C-alpha cells in the first residue's frame, strides 16, 4: 500500500519558478556562523525581498515587515511575541554585519530601514547620513503572503518584472477575486497575446459585474480583447 503524502508536505518547485540570487559568501562564510534560526530566516527573507524591488537602493522597512503575517509566523516560537522575535532576528543580523540599519525621521515618526551589507547597501546608508537620499515616505508595497505569491508569480512569468505600482494593484486583485478567476484571466491574456495587467483586470471586473458562465462570458471576453486592441485598456 502506498503511504499517503501528508497535506503539509512541500509540493515541489514549479518548472518556471522565479529565482532569488544569493551571494556565494553567504554559504561559505555566513551560514557556518549563523546559529539562530530567526536570524537565518530573516537573512534569507532579506535577500528575497530586496530582489523583488526594481529601485536604486533596495531596502526593508520594519513597518512593512510587521504587516507580513507569514514572516512573523515563521519567526515566532510558542509563548513568544512575534514583534519581539522579528526585532531580535534583525538585531542579530545587524550585529553580525549581514544587514545594515538606518533610522529615517519622517513627519509621522521614525522608520527603521535595513539594507544588505553590499556595496549598494553601504552607498545607501552613506547617502542617508549625508542627506543626499532618503527612502520613500511610503514604504514599499507589502510583500506577498502565500496567496499573493501565486498572483505575483503569474505576473512575473507571463507579463514581466514587478513595479511597486503594479504590486499594489495585484495585492488588491488577489483580495477582490477568486484565485481560479485570476489564473484563468492570465491564461486568456496569454492565449490572446495581450500581456497587460489592464486587460486581465478588465476581464476580472467583467466577470464580477456580470457573472462568469460559459458561452456568454466567452463572447464578452472577446469583446474585451477588441476593446483593448482599440486602446481602451492601455496602461
């Protein structure tokens, strides 16, 4: 008899999964030294999160990390406070020198920003201290939770690199529409070679407003494509 696979078993990586670059020194120098699980997790998270940002100086904002439920849940231990666990992990990574820490004062208060300790990260901290650059007042869009990973991955695989503005729209869409609808809308966009989020969003809005069923929704989807070709949904 074949042993049932537990439902929480990792299903495996998709063939076209996006890849996060990690420097070789992480494996040769850092990994043998890191003896705290929270520090290891927040370090890997930092490499992944900053790789998503198409900006001059990628950074982590503590205010943003506090809204990432998956990150907090992965760090907290029984009987431990999730915020304290995050702060402890960040403190360890900064003390080790993996992350650089800078505090920026905005009108609404101070924000903690973290950078990978690389040439670019060092330049960012220097620019903050010299007053020649400051992280955006609004933090980068909340990083994907497990549900958001699907829609973000669909976008990256079928349309192109994410931008902060698109990331916000995708985050709203995954809360607004069923995941199956989103996947189907992406597939329609690919089949019709209309690789624009505005086109996918128009399909989703139409399904929400007038229902999604068989031949009628197929006819309306064709009309949406015709409207796009006329330029009605250009971004």
